[in-house]
């Protein structure tokens, strides 16, 4: 039997807490035999939500945390003042070695601050980037950074590229992953000051497979495996990506239901369309890990469903088995 992975799950964070979060935990322990979940949050609320759900009681435990950090709260103050919040308590479990990972759909700012202040960065890492998986025409790509560091220096982006390459090789299984820096053109001389300074550093870095610039329109095509940028650009990319995907799906549904003929056609292509939509569903790949920390911290969407939570918990198992934090520490 594989070694058990213990994940602290923020039961109180996100738009759909605690019901969808706890449903995701139950689905995960029922699917993954080598997983144990610590539900962190208000004990009585969690117990009431668990009532009637089928699960092995030895695989889910409750860790009481009386406070909740709300999305609108200033992150630094929230982490400092709410010591008994589900985010702070959950991250301390990782720091103390009582959990292998922490997963939350809660406040992004508090998770970013808590990850660096409580869990701490790996020695030698200057910034911890957020790295979500993005579905593409050829499979998936890793976007790094998607919002943790809205300002960054060239040396930071080089570290992002190295960490992203390690993640894609050992977690996703892509050998010698292609790395590209987000730019407004393919030519090396193009871009803003940050890109122009970073490009030659990436080009000279022997530990990565740098292939040059990647334009935004090439990202959905899967032109590269690791998409490198600072957090401001990355956040714009991922939110536009998700927004366009949502609108496109709505337009397809509207079109298919518009006439009698189209409804018949929709019935005929239903199964194929479902499979295609599943391939482009970002929630199938779990959450976005904060790379470069002394333990795994994963941020899911604020409106995460139980499916995304389940997949994020499964993602933690692979992360531990592949010893990603240790490999990043060794490489950097």
C-alpha cells in the first residue's frame, strides 16, 4: 500500500463552503485509497454538514478553527489578527509536519501571505509563484505566475521557469518541457523592459528547454508547456481564458437549442461534445499550487465545486509522491 498523504482542507473558505468543500473531501477519500483529509474549520458546522455523507471515518478528521478570513479583508492584517482562522490553522499543520499539504478556496491574498509567512519559502527562492494548469488544444500547459507576484524582476522569472519545468516533468510527466516567455511578438528584441532583460537569461539557462517568446494567441494552441510571466500578465491571461471559455460554451448551448433541427443535432453530438468540454475543463486538473514553499499550498477557484476540490486533493498525492518541494530545493 502507498504511503498516506495527509491534506489539511479549509472547510470554511470559498463561495460554496462548507457543503461543496466537504462533499469534495468525501468524494476524494472514497476515490483515493492513500489519502487522509483534515477538515479545518468550525467543528459543529463541519459535523452537521458531514451528517448523512458516506465515508470512512478513519480517513476524515476535524481540526477546529473558530475564525474565518473573508475575501474582502486585508490579507496581512487577517493573517496576523485571526490566528484561529481556518487558513492560519491549516497552514500551521503543514509547517508543523502534521499535514503534507493545505488546500483552500478562500481568500487568495490571505493564502499568498500565509504561504510565505507561515509555511515559508524554500531557501534560495526569492518569490513563490502561483501555477495553475491550463487546458490547450494539445493537452495542458502550466502558467507561472498567475497572480502571486504582480511585479517581478528578471531573476524571479528565471526561477519561475525552473520551478515550472520541474513541476511539468515530475507531476504531469512531460519530459524536457518547452518553456516560453509571454511576449507581444516572436522576435527577441520585442517586449517591455522586463521581457527584454529576462529573455537572454532564459536563453542561457542550461537547466530548461527555453524556446523563446510565446504570444497570447499561441497559448490555447499549446505552443509551450511552461508559460512564464509576472503575476499581473498571468492573472489577465487566465481570467480572460476562463471568461472566453464560459461565453463560448453558453453560445454553443444557445445555438444548439435554437431550432428543432439543431436540437436533433445536439442530441447526436451530445456524448462527443461532453468529452470535448471535459478536456477543456480547468477544474479537472485541481487547483493552482504555490511553488517554492517548504510545503504544498494549493489555491482552488473561489467558487470551486466538489469536483474541483476532489481533484485538488488528488493532485496533492502526486505532489508528495514526486517530492516536488525537495526537487525544487535541490535545483535552486
